[in-house]
């Protein structure tokens, strides 16, 4: 039986991803987000409306998805995933989908997925570009295989600082759901060992072949 899929961050990436996972017939979802819905979220976060402003995203998203898909079991976790809580919150899932914003959270999810041995769909978007890769712990390249040296936090602005194009996060979120569905059904995801990059300027995808780094600080 499926242990379900966890979506961490139910914003621009995670909201369309969660909607796609639910629509595809996923039986169990865990939605994790500490944030509340803000007016500025509404143009690119399809599960929320003006009446939801100020309410926790995880709770609102869970309500919407339960209403639309009565057979779906959804847990809402209103918490920030941090080093102390990540393993407890995310244990027991078939896959984790990273819908967070910011490098620190993404590095933590990578470490957590490796520690749990749970596949992770890493997704990120900034400005006109988004990227996506699936990480099969100790089998395919992890996030730190790409970034053996972590860039300075100020070299890697968050979406909140740099802005992001709604259709770009939407495209990345839906593609991330496709990866998580493959993992959830026991298939190898198309983007293991392949980083997909989407350009909102050309509306084109390109992929870069990856390989595990022999001196990866996280998975070697
Ligand atoms: Zn690695």
C-alpha cells in the first residue's frame, strides 16, 4: 500500500504540485507549510482565494483537495521544517517533493531524504528560470553532488527577494508532481541523474546529465 507523498512548501511550486498529485489519484498526501496565505500569493498559487488570506496554507490546501477528491487522505502540518523536526515530519512517505524557497531549506531536505532513504524531488524557480531533479538516495546524484561547495546565501536570492514568474513555478511544480508520481508507483523517475532546466523566456526545457560526486559531502 502506498505510504503517500509529502509536499514541503505549498506555495508557487507546491500548490500546483499538490493539486496535480491529488488529481492523479494519489491516496495520501502530507502538506507541510508554516506560512499563511497572503494577497501576493494569489496570482500563482491555485489552491487559494481572497477569502483565505491570513489562514495557514497547509490547512486551506488540505481543505480544498479533500473537497475536490473525497477519496484522498490529506494531512496538514503547519510547521517550519527545520533540522530538529524534518525527519519526524517526513518519515514514512514514498517520496518528498521540495516546494520550498531558499537554499537552506533545500539543503536540509536533501540531508533529510538521504537520512531517511526516501526519494526527493528537488524543485526550484527564480526569476525566469526553474530547475528540477529527482534524487534517489545513494543511487543518483543528490543536491550536494551538484553543489559540493555551497554558494553564499546572498548569491542565491530567494523567490521572495528576486521575484518569480507565475507560469515558471507552475510548470516546475507540475513537472515535479510527474516525477513524484513515477516514484510513488515504483518506477524510476525520468529526472534521476538528469537536471531539467526550464526557461520562461523561451518556454524551452534543457537537461544536463548528472553523476554522483565521489566527494559529495552529503551522499558519498
Ligand atoms: Zn551527493
